[in-house]
C-alpha cells in the first residue's frame, strides 16, 4: 500500500465516522471537491499544508491521522508478503533503467560496486 492510499483511506474513515460529506469538508478546507475525492481515493498526494487544512475541517489533528495511517500500513498483509526478489536495483545511471531484481526476463543485475555497464573498446 502506498502512503497516499493509506492517507486517503484514513481521511475517508475520519470523514464518514463524523457523517460529513465531501462537499462539507472541501468547503471547510477550501479545496475543490474533485481534488479532495482524488486524495481520499489515493490518487493524489496532498501537500502538508493541504493535509493540515483537511484535518482541521474534519476536526482531527494531523498527528491523529498519521497515527492511524501507521497502524493501517503496519497491519497491511501485502506489505509483509514482499520477498527479497522484489527489491529495485539500479542498473546503469538512469532512473528509466530500473528493473526488478530476480525476475525472469528482467535482465542481468549489475553489482553495485561496478558502477554500471561499461562499453567495450572494439
């Protein structure tokens, strides 16, 4: 689970527990209803200022929200099912060259100490 997804679900839980509407919270936080909906669905990651405004509109503290997010993420079974072969290993110097280590067809992993592929002098 991504952090933005956990934050979004925490905000939604807090809002629905208080029986408040998206429109009500969006007005109180001075953010568009569509954007707040995207945040709750984990599609947008709010800035710290926006997160504070949403929490204030909900009547909760950012610390309370983040505490619930930590609990949710630490009990997420998917977070504990990851294996060592799912670790991202950089290959070369470009972000676009990241591959999943240990995956069939992912290409050979370059040892971290080698500094990446070296062109042969032919």
